[in-house]
C-alpha cells in the first residue's frame, strides 16, 4: 500500500474522494499484477497459449518491434504463428525484476526489466533483455494487461 501524508477531506467532493480511493493498490493487487508477468513468461516458455493469453484483457494491445497486436484474436493468432504447432518446453526462461507498479485513476501502470535465458546450453546463456511498459486494468476476472510495449535492449 502506498502511504500518503494525512490530508483534510473538508471541502472535497465525494466524487474526488472516490477517485483518491481508487488510486490505492493493496498488497494483493500488487501480487496479482506481478502474477501477470509469470503467466506471460511461463505461457511463452512452455508454449501454452491459453496461459500466455490469460494475462491480457480481451481488447489488449501488445506493441513489439513497432508492430501493434490488437485484441485477443490477434494475440492468439500471433501465438499460433510463433509456436508453429509446437508444444511444451522451448528451452528458454523469461525472468522479470525491478518492478515499478504505480496506481492510476483507471487501474495501474508498470515497468519491469526482462531477461531471456537459453537453458538448453550449459551454462545457460542470456539471449535477450529489455523492459516492458505496461498498463493494467482490473476486470471481473481480476487484473489484466491492457497494453504492453516491449522494449529490447540493443546489442552493442
């Protein structure tokens, strides 16, 4: 929970007070949002499209490489193309860290680092890294990714 200094609510309309209340996230909210990263990662690593897609809102937008993938049907098509009929462990592991999750009037926004390791080699090797810029929304089915922009670190 975010701590805010005490403030007077005298003269504040109930609508403004309601907005102020909506901007707070509980510890459970933070953990449920962080679980979205795990669903995305493990869905990708184990080629489980349903698990991967369960992290997204129905009308979500994912931007990768300057390309927008809009809505659940397009996200599912993108997963089918990526997996090309293969199922199970792909020998990669996604890791996230340094989460910054901030409440917003409409839900929350976040940024986290990502790292992808190839674990089919010994020792495992890093194959990609970057960060996500995310917008989260709370739906009837819990927190979901409303939009995700994937930024890849450049190779030098």
